[in-house]
C-alpha cells in the first residue's frame, strides 16, 4: 500500500506539472487562473494521500487548502471587473456570448 | 526589573490604547504613556548604575529555550537617550499638529506609530536573542516606513518604498545569518553563542548578518535610501528616524562583533567596516554641502555622522580589544551615538519649526529667521556645535576619545577622517547657520509658541551637557561591557 | 521511493519559483507565486511540519496571493507607465548563485544537530503541541511582538489612504449580483470556515493548529465574505473594529504585566493556570489576527478608483 | 537524504529570489522575490531542524512567526506600490541608480 | 484485503481523472472548453481519491474530514468555474507585460 500511495503522489505531481505548463503558456489570464485552480485541487489530493501515507493529521492542512481554494480566484474575478470591486455576473454577457464574438473582441483590443 | 518591564511594555500598551480609544483620547494617552515610560527609563538607568546589568528571563524560561533580555550600561544609556528624544518629539508633534491642523489620518496614525517605534527600539536595545532581534527590527522598520509615508506625497511614497526595499533586504540578509546560527548551534542567545564551539558556517553567518545590518544602518554604500526618507517624513518623525532608528541596527552589530562572535573579527573585516564608515563621513559631508533644503542637509549629515561610529571596529574590536585604548575608542563611539541622537533630533525639530514659521525649509527662505525666533536659531547653533565636534559638547568628547585612541593605536588615518569630517560638518552647517542668522529677513514669519521652541533647545543643550558632564555617562557605558578596561579618559 | 517523491516535489517547487522570477508578465509571475505557496505547503507536510504547512497554505497560497492579484488588477488600471522589459542580468545572476552556493556549502559543513530539550519543560506549559508551547510560552515575547508587527503594518497601510477617503469604509466598494454565484458562495463559506478556524484554535493546544493558523483561516473567510458583498467592510472609526484589532496583543500584554504585579516574571504563566490562561490568550489573539489580516489585505479606505 | 534535497531547494530559492530582487524593476515582482528569499530561508531552517532524531519544534515556531511577519511586510509594501501608482502612475522606482 | 483493493481501484481511477483533466487543459484549443474539461475532471478525480483513501481511514473523524474536503473542493471549483468563465467573457483580456 505504501508503495502505491507513493506512486499515486508522483502521478498527481505529474498532473500538476501539466497544469503548470498551462500557467506558463496562458495565453489568456483566465487560462492561467484556472490552471492554478487545478493545482489547488491537485494539492488537496496530494495532501490527502500524504495524510494516508504519513499522518492523518495532515488532513487538517488539506481541509485548510480546500476552504481557501476559491480565495485567489475570487480576488482574480474582482480584479477583472471595471471598478476592481464588482462581480462578473453583474454585467450581462455580450450578446451571443459565444466564443466567436469573444475572439472578435480579443482581436479588436489587440494584445 | 519592573522598570525594565515598564520600559518595554508601556509604549506598546500605549499604542494599543491609542488605537482602541476614541480619537480625542489619543493625545492625552500618548503623552502620559510617554511621560511614564521616560520616567521608568531613568529609574532603569539608575538601577543599572547602582546594581549592574538588569537581566530578565521572559516567562521565566532560561535560554536556549527562552528569551533573555538584559539592560547593560550601553542599553540603559540608549534607552535614556531615546526616552529624551521621544519625549521631545512628542511635545513638538503636539505643538505642530495643533498649529498645522493635521488631517484626521495623520492625527490618528502618528501617535501609535511613534509609540510602536519606541517599543521596538527598547525591545532591540535589551534583547539577547538573535531571532527576537529580527522581530524587533521588523517592527521598527514597518513603523518607520509608515512614518515616512504619512505625508502621502508622491515623493514621500517613493522614499518610503525605497526605504522599505532596503529594510526588507537587510532583514532577510540578517535572517539568513540567524538561520545559519541556529542550524549550527541550536541556540540564538548571544550569551550562549559567545561560549559556543566554533562551527564552519559561523563566518558566513556573521557576514550575512553584518551586511543586512549595514543596509539598515545606512552605511555607505547602502545610504541612498536614507536622505530622501528622512527628509520626506514630517519633522517630528524625521527626528525619530534619524536620531534613533539607525542606532538599533548599529547596536546589534556591536553585540555581534564584540559579544557573540568576537573571535571571528579579522583585521581585514574590521578595517573594511571602518573604511566604509570613513567614506560615509566624507561622502555624506560632501553631499550635505550641496543640498539646498535644511532637512536634506540634516539628513545627509546623518549619513556622515553614522560613519564615525564604525571607527570603533578596528580600534576596539578583534585583537585591539585587549589594548589599553580599546575602552576609549569603544566609549567614544557610543558617545557619538548618544550625542548625535540628541543633536540630530534637535535639528529636525528646528526644521519643523522653520516649516511652521515660513512654510518652507529652503535655505533661501530661512534667511534671517533667527531674528524672529532667537531660541530656535540658538538651538540649531548648539546642535551644530555637537555635530562639528567642538568643545565642550558630547560630540567633542566622542571625537576626542576616538582620536586619542587612533593615535594610541598607531592608526592615524582615522584621525585624519575625524578631522576632515569635523571640517566638512563645519562647512555644511555654516550655510544654514549663516542663513538663519543673517540680518535681512525674506519672508513674513508666523509666530511659534515659545514652549515649542524650547523643545529643540532643551535637546541641543542636553547634547552639549553630555560633553560637560561626561564622567557619569562614561561610567554608565562601562557597566556590563564585555572587556571593561580600567583605563579612563 | 520516498526520495523520488521529494525530488519531484522540490523540482516542481523550483520550477514554479523560476516561472515567477523569469516569466514575462506580472500576472504570470503572481499566478506562479500562488502555486508556489501551494507546493511549499505540501513540502512542509513532507517535512512533518504540520503547523507550518497550515500557516503556509493559509498565508502563502491564500492571503498573499489574493493581495498580489488584487494589487495587480488595480495597477494595470492605474499605471500610465509600463515596467521596462529587462533582459538577463549577469550581475544579479552571479550574486544569486553565489549566495545559493554559500548556503549549500554551509549545509554540508553544518555540525551535528543540537536542539534545546523541550521534553522536560513542555509539561509545565500544559501544551501537548510543542509548537504551540514554543510560541505561547518559551518564546512568548516573540509572539507578542509579532502580533504587534501586524498592527504596525496595518497602521502603515491605513496611512496610505487619502484624507478625503478617511471616513469611508475600508477597501474598495465591493458589490456582487444579489443571489448570484459569488454572493451565494460568500454566504455558504463563512459558517464552514468559522467552525473550522475555531476548531484549529481549540485543537492547537495538543494537536495541529493554534492561534495564528486558525486566525489566518478565519481571515481568509472574512475576506471572502467582504469581497462577496455579504459582510460590509468596517470604517476606521468603528469602535468594534479597533477593539478587535487590539484585544489579542492587549490581553497577551496585560497577562504578562499581571504576572509582574503578582510577583512573577514578565509573561510568566504558572503551571497551575497555564492551560486555561493560554486558551484565553489564544482566543483573543485569534480574533485580532483574523481581523487584522483581513483588513490588511482589504487595504486602506478607498472610495473609488481614479480614472486616468 | 530527503532533508538535503529540501535544504538545497531552500538555498536555490534564496538565490532565485536574490536574482529577481536585483534584476526585476517592477515593484510587485520585487515583493514576490522577497517572499521567495524568505521562504527559501525557512525551508533551509526547517530541514536543519528536522535532522535530529526528534523533530525540533523551535524552528517550526520561528518559521510560523517569520511567515506572519513576511505577510505583514508584504502587505505594507503592496499598499505602498498601489498608492504610488495611483498618485504618479509609476510601477517602478524612478531614477534607480542615483536618487536626486 | 478487500479494502486495499478498493483503495487501489478507486484512487487509481481518481488519478486517471486528474490526468484526463490535465490533458484536456493542455490539449483543448480554447479557454472555455479547457475550463469545462478541468472542473469536471479534477473534481471527480478528487472525489475518487478521497473515496479510495476512506477505506484506509482510522476512524469516523477521518471519514468525515475526507467527505468535508471533497464537498468544499466541489463548492469552490463550481463557484470558481462559473465566475472565471463570466470574467473571461466580459472584459478585454489583454495579456499584459
């Protein structure tokens, strides 16, 4: 069992490395933020496995990470709103809020 | 021991009370906390004078488990000097805020920050634990940066940020050394470290801690942050920053090089420290010469005056510590710390009065001010005497002691630095003095209360008195010195 | 196998740190820093330092991250000037490598470990968790000063407000769509977070947790509630806020002075009352830490963003 | 052996942080670099404290204190950066080498 | 042991879901499909891993903790996915310097 849990952690770390690849490449800020969110969930998983491996007390740390998992992302979406203090759901989505219109907008704004 | 606890706890308790209570209670609470703490500082110094160093094991736990605090002669002298300066600053700030109708923000923030700064200073003066010193230094730096930023101008924010970056870098370098010390010895207590068995990482640890503390003491070439920071703060805050804050990190350097790890003090390292000090004396003086604002002249003068203190390292450290001149050199440097503190605080408070009187501290605008405000002009002149090192001031005693030791040790270049620095000080202080005491007044002068003017005058007079009555402080400084030499003046 | 795990973890930690330093763009750097905090918390768990892992998870990955993200969002809107693009800096690289090598050398040169013996003294404190024993007893003076450091930083942040904003609520004017996802989340999280944070404080005496760990979790929850518009941010002048800020260091300091008045040493807690007294101090500290950290991240009162 | 890995990681983090501090002018990135240096030092200390038979609790307490202090300093620094940008639009310190 | 077998199977399945999420995150062409792949996959992944570990748990408290962790992660991920998707829709997304 110990060996398997080690392998499991290594596998999860590999999955996190993939998420970090997306953090590096972006291209949009939301991509980076979501990838960081995956690292957070993966971190909770790694800590849970480590708890089974080393000491169940570590679940407290995993729980703390889970409680705080959304904190950074909430800060991110706040910072994206026009006054840095709003809620992305307050503004109606652009008409036909599909990918294509967004792509058009993105080109219009340039990079 | 109770006096020591009060000196440590009351400024902090006062700050907490000022934050918690309604704004109208701030000034009375802050002033009474200041008065009571200053009183206990005197009581503490008296008990050190009579009974030797006062030691306190916090929580009753002995090192290496607990944290030891000790007020020796040097710590007691610095505590008393700080109490005098903070007392004066509190009075001056009270007058200045009443006169200038400070905004609600500054009126709320200044008092707790002043008290926190003071509490941090006292904590650093007496702490014997390297990590506790780190926490104390951080408290000191954060309070100091906040005081620089309090005026809110873009210039002040830039100065505060630059200060912050240097202070943080210094803290981290110091922390790196502390980490190595703990990893090597399992203790952080200065007393236990002096009896440790040497480990290979010790020299690296001492080097890192020293580099960090030099950045915080603004020794050349780490001085660039100091003048804009000290000149941007409100005058009473500048007085605290310039007179007191660099002394804390300097004291830790003394503790490290003279008490914790004296055997690591190689001649080359000691000479380098003093060499940087010598460059600071000259370069700070030259830069002070070309400034056109009073606060900047006074701030650059701090760079120069702090440099003198570093001459103590080759004269009294390492192999020199056993020599007969070591006591003189060591005491001279400490006299420099004390007299510079009093005189520099007086000068910044004078600058504050000038700004209140004519609305500016440009030398051109200060012309003839001493005719309208003779007490202020006189205070500046007295403080200048100390900074130039003219007899009978405390600055003279300091430089005299350092100079005789330099000759006795055969290290005459330091004597040249002392002489050159004195001449430079005379030159850069001549310009504001000439402006203040000239006959033709340029600008109309707002009246300034006599009591307010008396505050810097009292400080400057104390700086001179330190030289006239140098025997008592000399003896106090010897109490608890690592190697008290019998030789006197 | 265990070594392979640590190698992989440390490799990832170094990679994200590298990404934070050399990656182009401030946003990328901030996001890498957030993942860095997460991975570092896992590293502390591997080292068996559970309390440190908790603190790092809450502070490194949580509070510092949101602090930097918020600041970045605002800077992007406010600054006219862009940071100049910089190429590799050989001087800086040499310095960094030299210091890293020196530290690495020191590790191999370190003498055998010598740790102070806690086992004999710990029972006198009534604490089962040695970390709490060190924080609240042996090094109580550090901990007291540390709680005051937070207060000094908060005063400093408040001094950055504009005078016109001074009487406004702290931080920006947060709002959210009523009944929206953000507002619901802001309502759902606090009860869970509050009970978990309180549990950490209570458990800290004997197990993993403590005032600082619990306080940071509570701070994060308060922060979410404020940003979701559920909890209106307080004003500086509010007595309740200021009382909450000082109650922790205040109770700690007064207990230390009380001991002096009773003829014991400063900050001494006699074994007979050590455990209940520590609990009282910890609860007070937790309240102060939670409130101080939350309003520290929220920032000074700020009525509206300037339009540039 | 694992401890050595963590200690070396800590040392490298300090080096990386120093590089960032010296090479990157943008102020938020400097704050990040400061945090890297600090956490690298703590990792080194934590590894050193875990060398004995029983894990030493003192370094852990020191590290928790250090993490909180670092957060306080970061918060003030970030506040200063935002205030400076709002007042003058700057995100780097002007005239790096030679102030006035 | 049956419990050990359950742990192997369930945690293994969890790992597969994590990998699927990561591969989706790397391979999918645009922000929204990546977001989609990610939230579904990693929460199922965490769920299966927590469930698998539950068979090793040493008591009810541990089981409760594992369940709580998974529920909190679900709550956070759902909220975040929705908010970030909306944030990605509305403002100009410049990738700054």
